[in-house]
C-alpha cells in the first residue's frame, strides 16, 4: 500500500513539474506576454504622474530663479506682498507699508508680474488727468 501511495504521489509530482513543450520558443513568448501589462502600467505612470511632476518642478525652479525686486508674490502660506530685496536663499517681502518679512525662496508659490501693476498705475493716471481736464473745462461732457 505504501508503494501504491508513493507511486501516485510521484505521478502527481511529475505532472505538476512538467512543462509543455510548444515547439521550442513557446516558453519565452509566454514570459514576454506576461510582462506586457507591467510595461503598460509603468508607461501610464510615467506619462500621467512622473512626467508632469518633473515639468512642474522645472517651471517652479525657473520662476524662483527669475524673481526680481518689485515682483508681487504669493507665498505658500497665502501671504501677498512685494519683493523688496533678494538674497541668495531668501527674499524680503513688504507685506504692507510698515511690515517686511523674510521668506525662503522655496516658500514663494506664484508671481504676479510687476508690469501688470505698472500698466494699472498708468491707466489710473490717464483717467485722473482726463477727469481734471473735464473739471477745468467747466464739467461739460459731450
């Protein structure tokens, strides 16, 4: 009885360990097919996660390198101000007329161009000068 049990066990073991021979190159093809989903997942992660993150990091570094005096900025904490002085690793920001704060460059989240402020100031001065001309002319509008 032991020999019969042993022979059945060895027969099942032989079946489990046997690999089908599909003409010589079948096993290599099956391995490649099994790796295709992993390759696709890695490609999807690269194009949807890694590449955009690297692109955003480069844009942030470019923005931080282009900081200059007079730029209006917003920090990561939400503080709005104007750059008064730029140091190697930090910037001094004027928050209001009497308050200056020093922040690390990496704390700057966005920059609003100083040119936009200059354009607004010029447009405001033009409107004021037109209003003064109207007042001097007797206030008549046609």
